[in-house]
C-alpha cells in the first residue's frame, strides 16, 4: 500500500469519526448529564421554595407576635387608627389577633378584606401541601389574601395575621431567580466534570475501538492494524481484549483463506497437465495386458486400477473447498479385500520395519461407497505410516493394525498404530484444513477430507486415543435405513 493510499484511508477514518462524534456518544452523554442534573435541581427546588414560603410567613408571624406584646399593654380600642395602620404597614399585614385557648382577641386591624383566599396553619402543613401552595403563589398573578396562624416560641398562645401575598410573591420570585442561577451554574460545573470523567474513562476507549475497527476493515491483512488492548480489568478492558483476539483470529483466517485460494489456483494449473500425463500412462499400461509374462499379468490389473483412481482424483481435486463431494454410492463391500488394496497402494518402504496387520474377518461386510471408504482408510493409514517413519529409534515397534466390529446396524473400523502420538496442537485442530497436520510441512487436508466423506455416510470419524506408542482412530458407518414399505414386506432396500 502506497503512502498516499495510507494517508487517504486515515483521512477517511478521521472524517467518519468526526461525523459520528457530532451525533455520537459524547454529545448524547453531555445532554443526558445536563438533563439529569436539571431534573435533580428541579426536584430540590420544589421543596426548597415551599420551605422558603413557610419560613417567610413564620417570620411575619413572629414579628406580629413581638408587636402584640406592646399592643397588649394598651387598650386596642383607645389606640388611634392611624397608629394601628402604621404598625400594621410596618410589618406588612392587615390584622393581628391573639388566641389564648378558645378565646380570640383582635389586637390591631386596618381595612379588612371581605374574603380570605387561603388559610395557612404553620404548625400542621404537609410537605406536599406546602409545595402546592408555593406553586400557586409563585405562578398566580392575582392578589390573594392569606390568613396565617400558628404558635410562636414555647408560649401556649397562638397568633394570627391577615395579609396580602404580594410581598410574599415578590420575595419568592427573587429567591427562585437566585436558586435558578445557582442551579444552572451547578449544572454546568457538574455536567462538565461528569462528562470529562466519563469521556476519559469510557468514550475515548470506545472511540479508540471504533477507530481500530474502521482501520482494520480497510486492510484486515495488515497485522499492524490489530488493536493493542490496555491493561484494564473492567468491561472496557474485556471488550478491547476480545476485539483484539477477534481481529487476530480474522487476520489468521483470512491468511488461511488466501493460502487456500492460492493453493486452488496452483492445483488447477497442475491438474490439466496431470490428467494428460495420467491418460498417457493409461494408454501405455493397456499395452501391458498384451505381454504374456505371468508376472506382468499379475500386477497389470492393479496398476490399471491405481491409474484409474489417480485420474478420478485428479478430476475431482478441486472439489474440496469449492463444491460438495459426490453423494456416496453405497454397496455391500468386503472390508478385508478393500483394506488389502489400501495396503498395496500405500507403498510402505521395503527397508522399513513397519508391519501392516489386516485383522479384519474375511466375511465382514460394510455398507459404504467403496471408493470413498478407500480414500478415508488410505488417508488414515498414510498418516500413521508417516508418523511411525518420523521416529528414528530402531528399537521401537512399528505396527499398523486395522480391525472391524459391528454394533447393531453400525460398522466400526479401528485404525491403530504404534507411533509417537499426536501433538496437542494437532489434537485441538484435528479436522481443520491447514491447521490439523501432525507433521511439519503437512496441509492437514487428509483428515478434513476423510471426515467429510464419513459424514456423507451419516457416520463419524473420531480420535479414540493418542498417547506415546498408541494412536487409534475409529470410523463408524451405519447401515442404510430401510424404507418403511420394504420393512413391512420384509424386503431390504436394494443396494
């Protein structure tokens, strides 16, 4: 990738992030924080302004009570009206009365209103009622007359005042403006601090993961674009580690897919010439049938059969990874004879001490596609022989044994060798192409193809045991199911 392309990709990533940031988590977080703080401030403001109203009325009642002490020293009837008006005006009320037990005494009054709009009992006002009354006073533009009463201090006497709510409303509006101003300041400071902390702890790492995903999507084959997780133990740290692991796995899988594509291209180029060579070999081997030598006549059919199989394999070499294997053409097969053909094709070196043991009963039959089962057993046996040949110790026993058993309608073929066993990495990726090879340089395709062929029969291929000196694979293939109408007539479905 050129430097100009890299710069263009970086600019594209940055532009995508800039666009998303304008309507992304940062702005949403800031707006949510401001809204939440404002909501809290409103919830605090309502009882606060209600308490301010009660305190303001209580102050007026206390002032009236103090003034009542002086008024009780003289007879209110002898007190000039002008003096009463001045006294009442100074404390902002229209009348002052004292209640002692059941008796009530008017101490001073000015022109009394005809009706009282609200009675306020300072000693028995609930918080919810105080809030409703405060909102009524705050948002009502009409002048209302209040009758406020309640005890003052530790005295048993109660006091009452009648007043207009004009002064109260002015004081409440001033208080509300001050509270709103302070609340907005607190909101901005709190929102800024919360935003800064959460942005540093959460938004920036998330933005970094987003940037990493966009950069990785541009070039998933570049290992330098895999995110490097920070050492955090919270959810962000777990997410970064999982993202890093996922990108590494994807990078590895893409590499394997590219390798598979390259391999398929190479094989497709070789396949054409290979078929021509094999076809020529077939034509020349046909002439061997005309040779009268008994030895030639003995091995000529086997050679022709091997060439036929090689041609068939060459024609279907691209089946794996591109198309499905052909459905098995199942017949009753003599397994011991098929295993002998596998042994002849393996080509065990004459100078090796590997012993091939065909311990299958000559009468044992298996319901399978002979060609596909041949490929399965050939792959398993060839892997076993290569594993045993890799062991350089001449004193160890090298033996490959094939046995078979039947459990009900399931035939089970066991392939056992005395090799060194499979390494841990091979066991973890046993049937995965390009990852399950037990030897250096192997592709791991053999077991992957074998498992696919066995599954096409409705069977299973499994590793039974793998330790030093004993490795056992088991191929289990069930018989074909019988059609219901044939079973009722007692006739098995023809193979």
